């Protein structure tokens, strides 16, 4: 199992894991920016930072399957 994970990481870093690496980076950036924006908005609304981080992380993690559903592997 470790060997499979290591191989996947190496292929990802070389840009050979996905058929369209640019789309992967774009979708990852969308998820990260959404999470960060939600964190900032909740903190500005007065929600404690720990709670805001928990909610933003939950939402950010929940949207990842939607963002990555159309990615193709090589």
C-alpha cells in the first residue's frame, strides 16, 4: 500500500497522474479559495476562529468530490 501511495505522489508531482494537470490545479485552487473566503467571512461575522475554521474546513472538504468528479487519470 505504501508503494502505491508513493508511486501516485511521484506521478502527481511529475504532472503525469492526471490527463489534464491544469484542471486539477484549477479545481484545487477553487476549493482552497472557497475555504479561505468562508473562513474570513465567518471570522468577520464574529464567529470564533476555531469554529469558523472547523466550518470552513468541513465545507471545503465537502465540495472536493464535486470539484474533482470530472478529473481523468492517465
